[in-house]
């Protein structure tokens, strides 16, 4: 794939909830390997934008392309098979299952084995081995057999990331991966995100500017569903409009 | 340990007709049939999180299809069984397409409405179903020339089908597909983001549940040798749902225990208590209050707490 094809391209995206505009003419280009941070005040339409990229919401008009392919009307699971993965701002895990089962469900989602009505899931040893390996990468290897409901909040955040990373996505959307974490835990997650290989393009929503800015190469500022400023990190931070809208000084 | 007690229990079930009288043998056959019906409903309710109030459609339709193909079309019982099961699965596919436009209450209401349509047809389409008189004069199959007309032989036949059903449904729920199904029950949105086709998973499960519902319907019509529109009624669907919930939805043994309780109350208690429906109500109320998760998981919880307290 040539480097000139964007990993993610959004063209004139519009989304209305009733008469309420949530996304207004958003244009976005994220190149392969890029680390993009999306910032904006509460209600700026950041998560709504993510939900349109993943297919949870269909846009009112506009186009979304993943590595050049039009995915605007595809179902969420079809997008997952094209290399798109995400984490959730509100933790969305399988609470009654073990950590390893959670990550295995992610691996199963992309495997033809998911249609097998007769072979027990725990007979797919290669999936279990891989799930344990990825849990090890996020520092949860020793807890792989615990239930999600038994582990701490910060650890659940890491399971969210492990689930997405196990899928080896080409484009990973991280929705506030640092939300609700202590300073120490934020450092851990930050290191995990920094270690994600460059084959995975990252788009991240985050409020914690101090931590998140270090991870980003480029920044997009959303406000009232519109792109206000977009570009290299330092240029966006220095921009007058960013200060007005977001930084508040 | 669990395996040994399972084998012992199965052995007891096998030798049961050697000791019991006809009344109890027939009661046991009814329990096994109701258990297959409840287990098939449990695939939707317990593992898929899809509460259906129209599961009797599958039982009743398969029973009518078998009765109609043998009496009107002159098919053999065996061929009719295959026809009935295939027809029921096709119907499940169509019903699933309609009902799975919704989940939760919407799904429940659509399944109820569809089953009511069938129930109405069974009553009114007299040319095919013989209406309120039902269809009688039906015969049981004779696999390998063995007659199943005695209570004991039919019990053994039913037991064999039950064991295979239980085994295949146990495999289904622990399979890769079954794990994905449970995932769609717990976090449907996450599952589709992970690449699982949630709608397709539910639809396949709906048809698979329809298949086992049809199997229970055939056993039912062979047992009674008669079929009446009441087999398609909301009461029939609700009894299945009660068995699942009372026994413990989302467990393998729960629906079996629930079905046994229901059939015993229905047959046994009605001989002594005139208003047995009221007794049934009280028993289920008691279960809901004391063991809200159902008998099987509830007893497990109490038992493990006792053990934990002693050690």
C-alpha cells in the first residue's frame, strides 16, 4: 500500500440527531502510522465522530474511507474485518468472564472459528495462547484467569487495550483511554500506548492534555461538531483558536 | 465426580421402567419431552438473552406438519419427521427474520404475535388442521421395526433422543459459536465492534432452537398420538418459559429441572388439588422469591455457601 493513501479519510461528514447537528462538515485525513489526538470540550462531538467511524451511527451525509476503501455504509463488524478496532470511554467488557476469555472473544471475532457450532472454544489453543501473550504485554499475564468483575478499574482499562491490540488493527480508535485513572496508572497506560507498533495507526480522544500531548504527532480540535484547528501538534497548541476554545487562557 | 454422578443418574433413568408403573413411566416420558422443549427455548432465553413467548410455534408446527403429512399426504412417519423438521427450520428462519428486527420486549411481542397467528390458523383452517377437533389416529414410528407402542418402549426412545439432544446442546453452548452467542447477550455492541455479526449469530441460534423445538414437537405428537391447537397456545409457550426461568436460565440442567417440576405439578398435583394452576402459581412465586436465579444455580449457591462455612 502506498504511503499516500490515508489510513482514515473523512469527507464532509454530517450527522444530525433530529435537528441537532453533532458533526458538521468534518474533514479529516490521518496517514498510516500517524498518532492523532482529537481534543475538544465536552459535547464537541468527539465520541459521535468515533461512533460514525466504527459504524455504530450512520452519518446523515458525507464519506468515510479506510485505507482508500469506502466504509461509510458498512456494518460495524464488517469494518472490524477491514482492520478497524476501538476501545470505549465507558468500560465495555464481559464482566462475568475471565480476562483471557475477553481477549479470546476479540480474536474469535476475526477468526472463521466463530461459526463453529461444535468445537469447544477452549479447544482453540492457539487463540488462548495468543490471548495470554497479549495480556502479558499489558502486564496482566498473572491475572489472566481472574474474572473481569474482580479486577480494579485501572486494570480493566488495560484489558480494553489488550482486547483491541490482540486484533492487530490497522487503525485503532482509543476513546479516552486515561479516563478515571490515577497519575501512576496514567503513566502505565501511556507507556502501553507509546509501545503500540507503527503498523497500527492511532486516533485517540483524550482530555488529559499533559499526558496525551506527548503521545500525539498531530492534533485535531473539535468544537460544536466542527473542526476548528487541525495540524502538527505544536502548531495547534500555539493556535489562538485552541486557546480560546479549549485551553481557556 | 460430576461425570460419575451423571453416568449413575443416566443408568437410573435407563432402568426406571423396570421398577415403575405405567403412570410414572408416562410421566417420565412427558418430562423428557418438556425438558427438550425447555432446553431449546433456553438457547434463546438463557444464552442469547432473547426472551421468546412464542416457542410453542416450533413444537406445534412440527407436530402438525408430521400429523398432516402422514394422514393427508400418506407419507411414512420417518419421512414425515424429516419433512416436519425441515419445514419448521424454514419457518424459524422466516420468523427469525421478522422477530430479530427487535430485541428485549419487542422481540418477545413479535414472537408472541407470530405464534398467535399459527394458533389462529390451527383453529380456523379446518380443511388442513381439522380445527378444534384436532387430528387423531396418529401413529408412532417403529425404528428398525421395533414397536414403540408400549409406555416403556416409548420412554426409552424418548430417553435416547433426550440424551442426544442434551449432549448436542451442551456442545453448542460451549462451542466457539456458543461463546460468541453469550457475548452478544452480555455486550452486543462490543461484539460487533470485535467483528462478530450479531444479527447472524442470533438468527442461526433462532433456527437451531427451532430445530430442537421441532424435535420436541415430534416426540410430543408421537406420545399423545393426537394434536390440538392448544399445543400452539400462549399457555404452551409460557409453560416452557416458566420451566426455563424456574429451573435456571443459561444453565444446562436448569430447564430440565424446571420442566420436571412443571410436569409433575401439572399431572400429579391436579389429581389431588382441584385448582392446581393456583398451586403452580404459588410454587413459581416461591421460587422467584427464594431462588430468583432459578433452582439449579440457586441450590448451587446455597450448597457452596454451606460448604464454605464448614471448612
